[in-house]
């Protein structure tokens, strides 16, 4: 089933920027997945999420994502063919995926997992940057799984963001995802151990997704108290700034264009774009996107304000860690630091690390040892605070 939706065309945009023919398709897919378990992964397809429950009440007592696992198996800027190809949905990137940690994980110090055999069962919620793919989040999944922490990944495509103002599909996906998380965390393990969550959003797309999930938890202190920490990688700054939105979309589009021209697609080559001086094409693209988002921003702010407030005004009382860089060309470091100060004013315990030279959402690849150390120390701090209460 396929429906076509036209982009909004504010009067301030000239026809060359938003042509009446600029359309994209939003498709839903009916897919049957085989039963069984493979590599500890459970897949929730996009189509099933639209039909899933959209509120946290009532909580299903039988929601056990880890109990019974099913597994799923050179173009110019004004080219209509290129743009339609860029906006085409990838059904393989829809939904969210659970990655179960091994039953018994022994770290380098001879301890079982990060929290021990009698510690809580922890799931990290990895919320990808705009146009990220699950394969790009694999290294983070592996880091957490190797320390006995389950992981669940959720990615947002450009199509999702552009259709956000046109309907409720993305909101439905996020709401259903939040319901799944709430159902899981409110139960206990069979051995009586409690469950808890860590959020790890990337860039402002992941940050806004996290805010939408937190908004769905408003009034549910029983869930919010289960959130033990939030790690923000390259996000949380200039969330309603059209220049920041333009930079984010420009990076996503150039990544897609680069892979189309070269016939390859890799995270490293995509992020390399940030390190070079912008070409004439990139400068024109950025200027056009700044104009576009300047016109859209009042409507965007109206739609996402409650998600921003859920993160900035009513955050969970857990610690937060900001991992960012002064070299970031997408989300300026000073805007992230303003967000950090806002959280401190709310009484939140804030930790941070400025990597200095690494590009946007590229800190782990550039400085793996430092990044790993920051995560490890932060998680120990989060659960030490809980034990002291």
C-alpha cells in the first residue's frame, strides 16, 4: 500500500527550491518473519509498529522482547531522479532491533559483566543520527554486549523527518517503541533482578527521538526512575536552529550522493565529508537548506516543542554524559555546552568530554580508547549513585 505526500511549500520558498513535482512515497510493507533465534537479535518491523499500542497503559504482562525471539532475515542537485532515489524508504532500516548480550560475560578484570551476577539487567537504547544505518551502530552494540548490557537500536531516515510534518507515522513508531521499552523495564527477570535503561542518542535526530520517548513517559515516574543514565553523542545543541538542521540534512544528502557516485557506502567515507572545505555544490546545498528550514522552522517548533521540553525542562533525574567536539561542523560545540548548562540548572548531574578534533558522531572511531573509558566510567558512576540511595 503506497501513498504519495507532497512537501509543504511555504510562500517564502522560490520554485527552484521546492518544486511542485517534489514528491516522495511512503510505503508500508507486510513481511512475514520466520520464528526462531539467531545471534540474539529480535526485529520489530516498521509495519507492525504502526499497528502497535500507542500508549503505556495498560502494560502487557507478557511483553518479553528477550524471551521468545523472532528474527528477520554522479547526480546533480536538481536531478528529480536523484532526489526521488534519495528519499526512497529502505524497509530494511525500519522498526527497531533488540540485541541480547551473552548469558555470561567476563570482563578483563575477571568480573562477570559490568554489574555482576546479582546486579540489574540493563538495556541501552541506541538512537541513531539522521540517515544512519543499523550497521553503523554495530560497534556500539558490540561494546555494550561485551559488558553484559543488552542493546536495542532505532534509526531515523530522512524520509521519516520530511514526512514528520505531513502525518503521524514517525510519531507512531516512536510511541510504539516507547511502549515496548516501558513494558520491558517494568517487569523483573525470572530470578527477581530488576531491569533498567540507559539512553544513548546520537546527534540531534537521536536527541529529538529520545525527547519524544521521554515525553511519552511523562506522568510515569515508575518508568522514569528506571532510566539510570543518558549519553548524548554529538547532540543536544541548536535543536531549533535552522542552520543546524540545514547542516545535518546537508551531511546526510552528501553522504548519499557520495555513495551514489562512487558505488560504495561506508561510515568513514561519509564522515570524511565533514573534514574538508565545502565545495561549490556543498555551499549551494547548504544555503538552499538553510532557506528551506528557516521557512519550516515555526511549524517544526510547534510540532517538536514538547519533545524538546521533555528533555530540557522535565528530564529524568539521572546523570547525563555529553560527548562532543569543537571540530563538529554539524552541531556547534557552544550550543551543546549551553544545553549542558541548562541541565545543570535543572539539578542534573552532568559529565562531559570534548574530543577536540573528531568530526560529528565520529568520536568513537577516532578515539576508541578514550571513548570507551568515558562510557565505562560514566556507567559505573550511574549505578554507584543508585546504590548510594
